[in-house]
């Protein structure tokens, strides 16, 4: 589970990121992001009923995404609000594939910290 100060919670924060944020896409995952005024990044997840009909599918995908993000939280540059949007087909990916997709999107967006 992500610590609560790393989570996007308000509807207005989600709306701001979705309306004004930039985006990067991969096959099964999209990333929307925008800067914030905090010394840390906040993360949100969107898993729609349209793409995943059953609640257990949506819950499993959210658990997988949360774990992948928690394990790679140190890679994310501070001062960003990010929303990861699940697309159809993500339920078939393993945790490692999901992590690789997240890292790819972060690097594409320029939000990954440089390795030293």
C-alpha cells in the first residue's frame, strides 16, 4: 500500500491532472501527469468499468499497479501528480511486465530519476 501522502485523493486533483496534464501511452497503460507544489509526487489509478467489467478484475489490476508503483516509488522525480490509466488487456500481464511498463512510461515522460 502506498503511504497516504503519496496518493491523489480529491476529485478536483484528478480532474486537474486529466484536463491539463500531459500524457504518455503504452499498449496497456496510459500516464497523465502535471507538476505540483509539493516536495513529493502523488499517484492516482483509474481502472474503468468500461474496460474491465468485473469488480474482481478491477481490484486485481489496482493491487498489481499499487505494488508495482510502491516497489518503484524511489524512481519517480518529486513534485508531480501522476495518474496511471489501465487499458484493456492489462489483466493478462504479470507484475514484472506491469513494472516494466510503468518504468518505460516514466522514462518516456522524463519523470524517472537518473541512475548514478
